[in-house]
C-alpha cells in the first residue's frame, strides 16, 4: 500500500514539474507572437518539410523594454503533425507519435511602437544541445542595440 502511494505521489510530482515549465501560447505578448511567427516562417523556408509542425511547448518567453527598442527572447519546441502543410488549418491535426521534434530559439530587437525587426537571431534544430552558441548569438543581438551605461553622456561631453 505504501509503495503504490509513493509511486502515485512521484507521478503527480513529475506531472507538476513537466507542466510548470511550459508557458501557454495565449499568454504571449503581441511581439512574442510576432517573433514566433517569424521563426516559424524561417523554419519552413529552411527545412521545407512536407508535414505541418505544431508548437508542442513554449519553454521560455521574455521581453525587455529599453529606451531605443524592445528585446524579445523565445525558446519553444515544434513537433511534426499528421497534417500536410497544405492542410495545416485543419483542427484535426495532431502530433505524430514518433514525429520529428525541433527546438527553436530566437532573440529579436524590435523598434519601439512597431513590429519592425532591427536585429535578430533564430535557430531551429533537432539537436538542442547548442545552448552555448545560441546564448552567444542572443547576447550579440542584445548588446549591439544596448549602449553601455555612460556612453551617451561621454558623447555629449566631447
């Protein structure tokens, strides 16, 4: 009896941990949704898959506002569905049991008050072990747009 209760608790805890790491797409901001759309467009252009891919989970979504723009960072997974790309609007699309899964990571710098992209990095790959490369690229997108503190005052004083 104790063993089955222990297993039940472990399964429940595992489910809570798995669900807590995901962000519902409905909670993303307009700019985060725009970024996701741009990454998806890039994904289809690069890989040209026959099947439609569905977002299976959003692992990270952040947005930082700066005086000269907005920095958006996303990490999500897309999984192959049973629908072709032509039938992708169908509500009956579902994940394939052993379908390919891609980890997509992106960073965008948007102009303030618009959806215009000033700088970006986007990458979707089946091998999601490229975290160091992705982090470096994301840092570059952010740093090329954010002036170091004191830079403006130094320029004025010259």
